[in-house]
C-alpha cells in the first residue's frame, strides 16, 4: 500500500541533518504521542524518545536502530530511505560504542580452550612432581642389608652344600602309629673294630635318613618386579627394596622373619624347605606374614 492511499505524503524533503528530529516532526504532525506510538510498535517508550533525541549511545546495536527507524517510518507512513541515510552518515562520524559485556551471553568454555589446556598441563605437572617426591622418599632411603645376611645368587653362586655332623640329640619319628627313636652319636653303642668300617659307611650314607640339621633358610624368587621387605624380631631390616625379574634372595641369619611382599602373585617363597602359600596372606596383591619363632632368651 502506497503513502498516497493512506493519506498525504509527509515524508521529509531534501537532506536530513537529524534522523531523530525527522521522526519527531512526522509523529507530532499526526498528533501521536510517544507512548501511543510505542504501544503500536510494541516497543518501550524510552526507545522512541531516545531515537527522537538522536541518543544512539543508549540504544542497542546499529542493526536494531535501523529496524526501529523502518518500523516507525512505516507506522507514520513516511519514507525511511532519507532518514536511514542521515543515520548512516551520523553513525559513521561517531566513535564505535564500547562493548556491553553485561548484556552479552557468557562465552562457552570448550575442550580446546586455552584455560582448559592450562589447567590440564598444571595438573599433569603437579602429578609428576608428587610421583617424583614419593619415589625419592621410598627408594632413596634404602638401606642395604648386611652382606653376611643376604646372598644374591645372581652375583654370588651358592657353594655346594655338604652334610654336617649329626647333633647330640635325638628325634622321634612316628610310623604306623608307633614312635621310633633315632639314636644320636652320643647314644650309639660301641662297635667292635672289625665292624667299624661298616658302621662308618652306614653313617656316611644319609640319603635315607631325615635331615637333622635345623635350617632357617628363607628363599625368595620372583617372576616379575616386586617389592620385598624382610625384618628380624627387633625390627631391623634384613632386605628392603625392589627386586628384578628372576632374582633369587636367600636369608639364613635369623629364626624369625616378618615379611611384606608387594606384587605377591609374582613371588615364590620357601621357608626351611617348605613352600609358603602367599595367597593365604595377601590382600590386594600385598602379602604380610611372619615366619619362625623368637627365642626365649632373645625375648627376655
């Protein structure tokens, strides 16, 4: 619908110096108040008044201002082309307004954000530092056990064991419910001279006799890296450290041992020739157990 169909054309003629003044003159010529015009356009009255005062600093972005001018010009039945040109000229001469950060939506933080990367790098560096401190605290304070208490078979092969002398006491062995005593050398009867070689030969053949030499040997072998701690009854360290794969440790200096074994699934343990089942003493891969007894005189 053209301007002539709705009434006289009251569009401004010639160049316009003030777009707001042109809008105000057109509104007043039709006896329309700012409040009525705001109701028709569903705008705030403050926007109408700011436009007529050319107070563009208190209005939204230029795109919105141009939309307001077109809507008012259409409602007042005037040509908006000259008013928009005047506004464009005036807006180009004014410095750009400061960004209104309070009205902007908050920026979304994404995974590739610099803040996220900085925090991730900081956490990684802190974790590395804590691991280094833990390693330094647990492994640099390692005290080597006495050389006479531990024999590492990888460095020092064990000499071939030879049978020692029989002790001066006896053992009772139960067979088929009937006890039988093994007589020691102190109780053995005196043999005639002609039978002495036969008796000595019988004593030298100990393959069929029980082992009478009491041993407190503790053997630890590993199939993977593991943590081994061995203490005596007084709490002294007999072994403390990280073992290598295939390492064999032998300790035969005490009658009582207290052990803490990490990665117990990779450790085989023998005490006095008997295999020890570590699964009975393990919790979450760590085995803690005690072997042997403490002598009465040592406890007193």
